[in-house]
C-alpha cells in the first residue's frame, strides 16, 4: 500500500488542524469574540475545547451544505443530559452527554 504524500507528516497534527487542511480553510477565525465563559455559565456546563475551536474557526455555516454547526449547543439538560452541537439536512442531531466530568474526555 502506498502512502499519500504528506500523510506521515500529518500524524502529529490535531484534528482541528486536519479539518483546516481537508477543507482548505485559510480565512482568519470567524468568531474570535465568542464569550465562552458566559455561554458555559448560562448552559451550566463546560464545553469541549475542540468544539469551541471549531466554532471560533469556522463560525456560522455548514460543512458541504450537510452538517450545520450550532454556534451554541442547545438542549434540555434536565431531561436527557444531551447537548446538541450540530445537525444535518436529514434532521440527524449530533450530541454530547453532559456528565459533570471533563468535557474534553
């Protein structure tokens, strides 16, 4: 099996940098002004750092017109403990389960 040029070089790059490379993203951060402390306080939970980086980097929009990135997760935490961070054109929802632990794990 042949390895594509640059594949080995990208092994140490985190997934957000890989996403930048895959999408060809070269624009400056679209939402550098996000007040995450205020949002996390309102939601009553900390948010994953990679999600925050994705929102700050790409801002409002969709990947390939398919995956819509929520600028702020939403949910009824009392009901199911899920935070909805994205959705698709087919009305699929992508969520995290909030358990009070480290949101980066």
